[in-house]
C-alpha cells in the first residue's frame, strides 16, 4: 500500500497477498474444488484471474447468475467473462435465477406489485443468489465457494455488526468464524485483504474495460452500510491504510474468541424446502419471500 | 432501558447496575481506597453520589481540579459539589492545575501565544489533568482512581480505536485491559454501563440543577470522536439499546484476548520527570508540551 509499483510488481504483490491470506487462515487447500461466484464486476474478474493463477484451474468452476432484470442484462460483460473462463480453461456455469431457484427478480417484483406489497427487490435478489450459489456448489461437489468480497466490504461488515452489537454475525466475518450448517458449502473470501481500488487497477491491467452499471432497482437511501462506507472512505483518504488496519486488528482480536461459537448447534431446517434457516425460524427467509408474493402457496 | 420506572425504582436500578458492573469485573474491592475524579458535571455528580451509597465513604476521596481558565471558573458548581461531599462525609481535595502540576491552562496558552505556536489547549488540559489525578492518587495511597466515564463515552472510545486500528488502546478500554505501569494508579469506570441521559436524570433527581457550560477554548471542528458521537446518537435513537449492545458485545469478544497484552513490559520512564511514558518515547508528552512553550527548559 502507498507504494508506487510497476505493473508487474503490482500484479505480483496482489497475487502474493491473496496467497498469503489463503495460507494464513487455511481458506482453501491445494486439492479442493472451488466454486467461484462471479457477477462480472471488476472484483469478481480479479477473483477469477487471481484464482486461476494460484490454484489448479481444473479444480475451479465459475458460476454467473443472471438476475433477470429488464434493461440490466449486461450481455457484453457476460461474453467477456465467458471468453475469459474459456481462455483460463475453467468450466463456467451460467444460470438465470429462474433456472436456479424458480423466479427472476422481475418476476418477484411483478408478483409483489400485483399484491400491492413493498419489499426491496435487493432483499429477494440477495437471498435468491445466496440460495442459488449454495445449491450449485452442492451439485458440483465443491469444497468451497469463493466470493469476490474485498477489503472495503470486510471493513464495512465488521463495523456494521459492531454498531449493531450483532456478535453472532461479527464472528462470521472472521475467516475462522463458525460455520452453522453442513448443508452450506463453506464460503471463503480470497480478496478480503485487497482494496477495491486495487481490484479496479488489477482488472484494468488485464483488459477489463467495463464501467460499473447501476441496477434499475437500486434505491438511493442512506442505509447503515452506505453511511459506514462513506465514513470509512473518508477515513482511508485521510489516513491511507486505515481499512487494512481495522480488518487486521479485528481479525487478531477475534482470532481466539470465534472458537467459542463452534459449539453453536446445527441450524434448524425450513419446514417447506428443508434448507437450513436461522435459529429462531420455522420457515426460511427465501420461502417466506416467495409465499408473501404468492410464488409458492 | 426503555422501561418507565418511578423515581425510586430508577435510582435503585442505576445503583444495582453500577454494583453489578463493579462485581462482574472486580473493579473495586470492598476495602479499597478510591479517589473519585469529579469535574462537577452531572456524570461526576452521579459518580460521587452512587459511590457514596455502594462503598464505604471513609474509603472515598474526591478530587476536583481547577483548570485556571478565565471566564470559566464555575464557582457555583464547585460550592455545590463541596457541600455534597461534606454532606456525604467524603474528603474533598480541590486543587488548581498550577498547584498540582505547575501551570494552569491559561498560563500554558499565554506562553504558547508568545512563542507563536499552536497546540489545542484541550491537549494540555487533558494531559495535565491526567498527570494531576495520578499524582494525587499516589500521594493519597489510593488503590483505584474512579472516573465518571459513561456508556456513551465507552462506546465512542471503542469505535474510535477500532476505526483507527489501534489495538493497544482498544484493549485498554476493556475493564480487564492491561495496566502498563506500576506508577499509574489503576483507573476504573463504575458508570460505564450507564447512559449519559440516565446520569442527567439521576443528577436532577438529587438536586443537581446546573447546565453544562462550554469551555471558552472549545474548538468546534468535527473531530473523529465528534463524528462517531453524532453517528452513535442517531443509531441509539433509531434503535434504543444499541450502545449498550455495542459495549457489551465488545466486552465479551475481547474478554480473553486482552490477557495477551498482560505480557507487555512496564512503560519506560521520562528522562526529565521520571514518570511513565509511551514505549516509543524518551520524554513524556507532558514535559514535551511544557518545553515547547518554554515552561520548562
């Protein structure tokens, strides 16, 4: 950080830091099969390229989910990602949310409108994607799911859970955090020590030229995460390295504490779909959402 | 929290919660002599009254420091606090910063102005007060120094140190945090689980009628702490109990981790005054400040 590096040294530095994070917390073992969840943004492009360089490509599977949102299909990005996975020799699964879990985001929104209820489409999109990723990971017998969360995301999530006093979620941010169900394929975040500005540069250096496009459903209200994000960006600007400091400090402070949560019981199962759900629930959030808009009875 | 209590139950509830916090972390043992650092604000009034009710008053000594700032002498508050300590049968030491450590805040500022340098007066005031409190505590053979920091302060300090990634300071917020020098009398914060709004009500119920007055040296710039304070107030407003949650979560998460810091070596001594100073210093911040304005050579 805060050093001027030439292109080659910059790239080597990113690869080294990802490898060192994987090793430090034993995120992925050399022979494990990893499902890479790649949306097509610069973070996920970086995840794909980095993982292909530090892990056996035959043990990698890429997954892209298509939300099914009119006016937001990003076909050019998808073609680019497909040519990239071909070039890297990595199997690439492309599925719509309808194929994966039964309903696109647009279908969800349409049904919601008909019933005159209001649920943020992001709620469905997030939950449906998580469900779909886990389903595909199980079908493919993947040992791990790798997501493209970067340092900025990690810092935000840590601070958010601290401010909420949500300690069960706080410990789950930690790379040694508890894993609450055998039915969930364990998720890892190889880029968690890499800044977003670094993935942007890394992706650019590797021919990624797309601008971030905004989902038409995006709601510009200052959520807790948005406010924390703004705050953390200012802090990083004033004192570069602050976010890395923050994440590393909390990683260290929680390193032993997380083990206390290993004793948590297996999550209960949803009475409708049989998938794991939260401790206080009988029906999972996904089925609840589908029921509320009449997509399941 | 969030319950409507009658006056008596409200007061009993505060006393119980302070006692339970003291017991939980063994902050003060029954036979220990405690120096109460009381500025005269509602928080310190509450500290004084609560401690007199739950600890042997013969084992309590009150200390009020007078900053020596023209137009900010608060003689009425001081008289009120003196009558209160008399009523409670508690010895009350009143000292100016000049008597305690050699220079008032005004003297410091005057000398600074003459040399045309700029140091926030709060920097001197804070460091001089800390020095003075510790000096008096040692002279009085106090076992502990109790300060009137409340839950709001604790939450801010926790978040501030996390955002700074300052883990050595983070662990020192914890009631089981490391203590870095035998020359420092251990500080405890009996009100650390009590909200500021509760001390205001507690003080009011006990005849405290003063408004907070603003120090003429106060600088209204958005410091990190001020921004965190604003943010946390909003959060508490949206979801009452958030600050308590935050402090309790971090207390729990750090409870074992803090012990790692017990192995830190004794702090080095200042080459001028012989008092403890930070690991990376030869001359303590207090002597450095006095030297920089020519108050010591």
